[in-house]
C-alpha cells in the first residue's frame, strides 16, 4: 500500500538495492505505511547481506522488493557516496528499531516481537515499555530454532494477526529473517522490520560498539572481539570477497564505464 512519503533515492550494490535515507525519513515511511494499514518488509543491510544476496538470486530478489533497504553498515554508506549519493548516511538497524518504537508510542501504533529466546524477549519488552511510556507490545513470539511445521507457522501467523499489531520486529539473523519476512509478506497485515541482533543489544545481553568505534567503521572488529566464535567465519568469508567487487563497481561508475540506472523502490 502506498503512502504520502516519497520513495528514497537508491542504488544497486553488487545487484542488491540499498536506499539512501535518514533515520527520520525511514521512520516516517515505515509509520505512514503502518498507519495506512499497509504491508511491507524493511531490511537493514550490511556487507554480510550484500554478499549473501550476491550469491543467492532468490534472496536478492526478496530484498530488492522490500519497502526499504537501509544502509546499516558504514561500508554501504561509502558505496552509496561512491556511486553518487553524496549525502548518504548510516541507518543502523538497532537504532532504527528504537526510533520506530518511539514513533509507535507517540502514535499509539501496536507492535509485536518475533525471535530470540523467551527470557531475552521478556527483558526486551520490559526495557522498551520502560523507555517509551505508552508503547503497546501486543504480541511476542520466541519461535523454535528448528524450522516450524506448517501447522506451527500458521498458528504463529494467526496469533500475530489476531493481536492487531501494525509493526513486527523480526530478529532471526541474516539471511534467515529476510527469507522469513519475504515468505510472510502477503500473509501478515503489517510492516515487518528485520533487526538482527537488536533484541540482544537492547535487552542488555550483548554489548554494542561505542559511537566513536562505529564512526571509524570498526564496529565489525569490536563485534568480532565480543563474539569471535560466532562471527569469525562470517567476516572471513564476506569482507575479502566484498572489497574488490565493491571497489570495481565504484571505479566503473567514476570512469563512466557504468551508468547508474533508476532503481525501482516500492511506492
């Protein structure tokens, strides 16, 4: 469903769409669609997502038809700037989640939480409602780590729909959450936001990098030091592959060998 908020400027980075938006613009677009009773998916893109989409055409297509694909990581902000979007800035998924929660509390828009362990989600709910008085969290679900059966999946869809939620935060990790959101795009009457590790961050279970480290584009190194066993393979398999491909795309654009074609963004 369309909204009165204009579609953002976008670029394709290794074939995957990334939108040049600010926190204010992203939040306004999300809330406009939610308030209008619309459906849509919002992805917070980083290098891992770009490389996963580069290797999987089906995943790339799913992400490219999203309502919004924000530049979650500074490398993608650099790519947007290198591809002619001079004012591009970061829209970090965990921070966007808080911005949307603040807007939802002000506008009385009910939200739901999907993903994470029960204890994590319970702590997160207490933290969010304490931080944003009036925030209505009308449903929360901690799905099993195994794939849900068709019956379990339908029960989850029915429960989320019956709750009346207009926004659903999905924390399953990339690319699982992007696939899940796309599969449920037409089945859930709301806006879905993939927020990755945001549940653990905001519940206080995982430390976020200080702002100065984020500004230096070294958050990946901070997170690697915090969770080396989980993240070392992801970074080792994506960053070395991303850098030469991204550099080549920017060089081709800057030398006129590649023209930036209009990128379609959902209305």
